[in-house]
C-alpha cells in the first residue's frame, strides 16, 4: 500500500511539473503571440499583413497536428533541447509547442472582443499604440485570457497523460504500466479520480479568478 501511494505521489508530482513548466512557457510565448496576431492585421495598431499571415499560418500548422504525432515528430528537436526523449523534461518540449498556439488563439479571441471604441478613445487622447496594448487591450481582456488559460491547462493535463503512456512519466505512465499492462483496475480508477480532482480544482480556481476580474 505504501509503495502504491509513493508511486501515485511521484506520478502526481511529475504531472504537475510537466504541466506547470509547459503552461508557464505557453503563457510567456502564447500571450505575446496573441497580441501580435491582434495588432498586426490590416487596420489594426501595427498593421503588417505579411507578419500577420505568417504567424497565423504557424499557429494553424501546430494546432492541426494531433499531440501524439507532434510528440513523435519532435523527437530529434526534443533530444537536441533537453538531451533525452524520455522522462518529464522531454515531455515539456512537445507540450509547450502544442499548448502555445492553442492558448494564443484563445487569447486572440479575448483580445478581439475588447470594444474597439476604447482603443479609438485612447488614441484620441494621445496614447501611444503600445500604451493602448498594455493599458486598454490586456486589462479589458484579462477575464477571457484567464478563462482561456484555464482551458489550456485542462487540455495540457489530458495531453500529459497521453505523453506519460509513451515514456514521459507522470500519472499517464502510472496508469499505463501498473494499470493497463497489469490489468489492475484499481490503479486505473485511482489515476482517473486524481485526474478528475486535479481538473476540477483548476477549473474552479480559474473560473473564480475570471469572475473576480470581470467584476472589477
């Protein structure tokens, strides 16, 4: 029993590490990418149609590839970045590259939903274009961005479970090796319960934070 709890605890920590590092990188890369997609279109704050099309093409390319296929395709790149293709850190690379365009599109939608009249009023008041991004677009879009990031986190937890089944560690690896391969339904059900609990807590916290920001 103690050994099983140790494995479960280790798997949970590995999953949290995978998702935590990947989500932080996705946020740091995806949010600026979303801003660039919003401000570089025709008639926007920094119109640059070529850059806009290129960024949109890259985002659509990575979003269209299923995660397992992306993970396999990135094996040489993953080995070059972290020096291995197995374990938690090897999973961070494909998780980040899968989550970043996903979050960027969601954040882009939230930013585009900001009333254009606010930007026009800020321009009329003499605001610099980057000031409009920092002080108008991003603050007004915060509730939607938080909700989108919560959805991204939930999606990454699901992806990390798939990654674990092919050698990345975490709860997915625990469910596959000790549950599926050994036909131990108790292990499978325990992992499912832990994943459901983890997703529920994250969704609750994300929704609560989003509502609080929306009422400010």
